[in-house]
């Protein structure tokens, strides 16, 4: 029997829980495939329905609009990533080694997790890098925040911030540094593949350089 990773989601993001039906899981699966392939701007529920072999109306029974679906996907990824960080660092005793492990997890290409059959984390990671900021860079971000759409991201930053404080309990900006690590890891990855002139990285080494850069940035900050 295969173990399934369960990520608790904000119920206000969906009309009907997609995890509770085969159609709902297919909505998640194929929305990831389409958004990664075509981009969020051209993604529509009509195209999603055609890919699944259902009606557009059936999609709306699960999600009110495509923005909430995007927030759902990004939030799911943040929850999954927090789980990975906690799980993979639980036996690491040295605080600096733990933080370095977190940086490596954030900057390394994600592999598909076999414990989540309808979610391809490797594709979802690519969506996060190229489309993730669209989940909160909106005119209604404050309203969305009141509905706690971004709680999984905040929880992830809190977890990383606590590891930062393990390295230096007197460091004043653990949350700011945590969110910076996460955003820079993905932004530098995007620049490397799309706007390389905005980085100092060699295309042949890629991730190792991002990890080295983040380690330099983080430990220079907390040591000071």
C-alpha cells in the first residue's frame, strides 16, 4: 500500500475539495501540466476541461476562478516543501549544517514525489519559479491575506526562520532572511535560465553556484 502525503489546504480556496474525488485530482494534475507547458496567462478552464475530458462547468464546481486554483497549487507546494524540510533535517544536530541543508533543498531541482500520485512536484516547482509571484502580486492581495491564502508560505518562512535562529539566537531578521532565501533561490534560478546577464553564474554549473551564493549571503548576514 502506497503512502500518500496529505497537505492541509485552506478551504476558502476551493468550492469542493479536489482531493476527495478522481475528477478533482485530475483537475490538479492537468492544471499543473497545462500551466507549466503554456503559461498561466493563456491557461483557461475551457482548455483544462478539454484536456481532462469533462465540461468547463465541472471545473467551476471545484474552483471559483483560475487565480484561486493557482494559489491552491502554490500553497500546496509550500506545504509540501515545509514537510520535506522538517523530514530531511530532523536528525541533523548541527544548526549550520541544518541551515545549509535547507538552502540546498530550496535551490536544487525538485524530483517528482512518488507519494503524491496526482501531483508532479518537479513541474509544480517550475510553475513556482515562473508563475509563483502572480499568486500574491495582485490588487486584492490584502483581501486574500485576510482569508489566510498565504498561510502555508508564512509557515514555511517561520520554519526556516527558526532554523536561522538556531544558528544565531540574536539575529534580528529571521523572517526577512527566510523569505529572502526562498525568493532568491527561485528568482536566481529564473534569471539563470532566462536572463543570465542578471547573474554571475556559469551555465555549466548552475545549481551549485546558486547554493554557494545563498550560503555566502545567509551566513555573512547571520555571522555579522
